[in-house]
């Protein structure tokens, strides 16, 4: 009698972030399909290994490879912002070590590679070259029942609510917050209606950064037009309501490989606005929101064309109901978590 299949997921992740979210969703999907999981390479036997990014268990991973057990590596992008702006030597070392480990597993251990987007695949092949093993693109996905739209009537009538969702706005990623504030200010100046602007910032932000931008808002004379809500980390159980209660999501990450927030937002019927960098154009496909040309070199973090993005954002707001319906339909057709789990399972056990 055949025993149940078992897949080892490494490393065992905790906390917040895209990889943690993926591992939780994928493990739940495996359990629903009667596939067992473990989270350490020493917990043998198992039928296949999924390396989510990288792992320090290189000796055990080499033993797994010698035993002929299939190893699939799931790859995001690479660390790069530390090479453009000074984030401190400790962060620089962690970032470079992370890139090295990811590249080593990709070139020497993996039997197949799963990239989170076409952009991610092109980035890795441009920088590190192609690999002889097969590769695939599988987008992140969401539970379309948990992340679902609500009645548009819950949106505030007397204000425009712009949402920004990032796990952490530290280590150089404060640049995206700056763009969000500048965009909100531009919308406040440009919008002809009698609406205030609300910027909801979800993510870990230091007190110094919050105080600096609150002060900037006051000195710019925008305190009566713009409200910033620093809500910190929002639990998975509550984040869907945060999307539903917002008119738009501003995806602030530059050259993102496949941000979960974008997919979650579309599934909730909240359109996405952003710059034309990273995987955003292929994720939205002009159906989940809008992207506009960055206006400079995003890899050098040149100043972005905020005015043009604000102009296009106002056009989305004028037809918000149509964009909400389109975003949800797009999520239903491309980002169903059940389809994602099945595709990974085919690669691991097929």
C-alpha cells in the first residue's frame, strides 16, 4: 500500500513577509490534498524538497541531491538597494551573503527553478546567467474567498483613501514611502473635488521616519488636506478589510519581483497604481490598475515622475467602480491559490 506523499519545505519561516505568507498558504494547500509536510532536511523520508529562496543547510541539501530526491528552488529577486544607497555595512553584508546563497543553490543544487515572475527570471539570467535545469514562472496567488470585494458603499465619500502595504520600510525601502507622500501631496493639489486625502501606511516604520514626514506635512501646509495613518503591522485576518476600505493601493516597491500586496489588493477589488518597474506591468496587464513610466532610471533610484502618476491616478478615480470590477476579474483569472498549489505539486511530485 502506497504511503502518503511528503514534501520538505525549507527553511522553516516565521514572522511576516512574502515568503512566510507563501509557505503558510502552500503548506495549507498540501494538507488539503493529503500531502504531508516537514520543515527540516533531517526529517526523512520525504519525496521532494521545496527551497523557498535559500537555506543554510547546504550539507544536508547536498546529501538530498546525492540521494536523487528532487529539489525545486523558488526564487524572488535579488538584493540590490544596498548597492545604490548607504544602508550600513551590516545590511550590506547580509544582502550580499543572501545573494550568494541564492545563486549557489540555483546553480549547484536545484533540479528545477520556479521564478515568481517573468521579470524575476530575466533579472536572474541577465545577472547570473542561465541554468541548465528547467525553469518555470508561477505567480504568487491568494485565497479568493478570503480576499474578496465588498460593497463599494463602504468607501469613504468625503475623502480619497490611498493605501500602501509593505512588510518593512527600513533598510533603504524608505524611498517608496517618499514617493507615496509626494504622490498624495500631488493628488491633494490636483484634485478638483472637495475631498481630503488619506494615506494609510501598513508596515514597520521607525518613529524617526514617522515624525519626519509628519513634520514635513505640517511645514508644507498640507495638514488640513492630508491625513497619514501609521497603522503598523496588520494581521492576516484583518488585512483584507484594509484593502476593501481603500480606493487604491500604491505599490511603492521599486523593481519588485511579485509583491503579494498587489495580488491581494486586486482580489479585494482595489485597483493598483504604480510605476512601470519590476513585475508590475505583467501582473496588472492593464486590468488590475495602471502603471506609468518611471521617468528616470529606477535601478539608480532616480526621482520618479510623480506628476504623471497623479494625473493617471485621477483618471482611475473618475471610473473607480469599473476599475474595481476589472481588478477582481483579473485576480480570479490569474491568481487563484488552488491553481498555484497544483502547479507546484506537479513539479514536486509529477
